């Protein structure tokens, strides 16, 4: 289903675990900061709405989306008590193929972090053709992908917790 057929900000709290006992990390790219700050606010507000405590949410900034890989890796290593991490970025097509390489690189890098380490990293990186598409998806007409990412982070934190129960 394309985003245009699904509002990114809609969620049913009855289907989401309470986040009061979870601790979250958010790594935010500074490229297209007007977009990434909107994504961050959407994620932060959704965490609080679902019961998270603001003191249990840690934020780091990185220069660009490509640096989300290293930033999330260091956050996994530095805060082993985190239950989930969100990687927030906004990549917008320019004149060259650089867009393709940044998008593919950060996608593969974050995928690898989910395979190699135990703290889930949620992919909240917009890869848009133009600024309007990014505006529409960071609190505009299509909702906020940051909100969607926070809900995914809560659900993955719960899955991770449940999986440890069965292992013990
Ligand atoms: N053009 C965009 C970039 N480019 C920068 C890279 O992410 C990276 O910081 C640089 O190549 C140095 O390693 N980053 C974005 O997040 N968004 C863009 O639109
Ligand atoms: C995603 C990018 O790195 C891109 O926006 C940079 O723009 P350009 O391809 O015109 O150099």
C-alpha cells in the first residue's frame, strides 16, 4: 500500500504495548533539518502518548543520513539497556546519483545493525524525490513517518522482551 493510501500518524493505542518501562534511543540526521526535526517530534510525541517517560528517551545527532549507521552502532554499544533505536533521516533527490548511493548505503547499513546486534533499529529515513514529498510525510498531508517509527519501536521492544522470556 502506498503512503498516499495510509496516514502515517494513525494508530490504535489498544493494539500497542504500554511503553512506560521501555528505554529508547533516537539518532537524528542534520541534513534537511526542517524535515528531520518534524520526524523526531512525531516520534517523541508518540512515545509519550503511549506511556514512555521522557527521561527514558535519548537523542543523538549526526551530520547526514549516511552517518546514521555509525551513530546507531555506537548507540547500541554505549547503551545496552535500550530497548529500541530509531534512525531518522531525510534524503532528497539531487542532480546526481549520490541520492541512490546514500539511500542504498544507509538502508543496507541499518539492516546490518539489526542482524549483527540485539537492539532493534527502526528505519525512519525518508527517500523522496522532492521537498514537498518530505513535508507531506513529516507531519503533512500523509501524516508523520516519525510517529509510525515510534509505534514500530514499541512493538519491536515488546517482541525483544517476549523473546527473552521464552529463552530463559
Ligand atoms: N544529500 C543528502 C545527504 N548527503 C550527505 C550524506 O548523508 C553524508 O552525510 C555525506 O555523504 C558525508 O558522509 N544526506 C542526507 O541525509 N540527505 C540528503 O539529502
Ligand atoms: C542525496 C544527495 O546527496 C543529493 O541531495 C546531493 O545533491 P546532488 O546530487 O545534486 O549533488
